[in-house]
């Protein structure tokens, strides 16, 4: 997938820890990763679902 994302689309695929660092740097304190819904579970091979919020 990196070939398609980084070379064809000229984008960057973030690793989990790197992505979490960016979300926390944006001010979100609660960060968790979840799986994609069942019909799209194959996206878990290279993608991330990030759920985050700031405490109220």
C-alpha cells in the first residue's frame, strides 16, 4: 500500500504511534484506535480508525 499512497498519490502513510503523536499534539487527550466495520475490515491491513476527544 505504501507504493500506491506514497508514490502514486504523493502522500504519506502514518504509523500508529506517529499518528497518535499528531492527534495528541493537536490537543486531544483521549485517543484510541478501533477496527474498521466488518464489511471494510480489510482496510485494517494499512489504515487506522482514530477515535479521540477532549475531556469535558
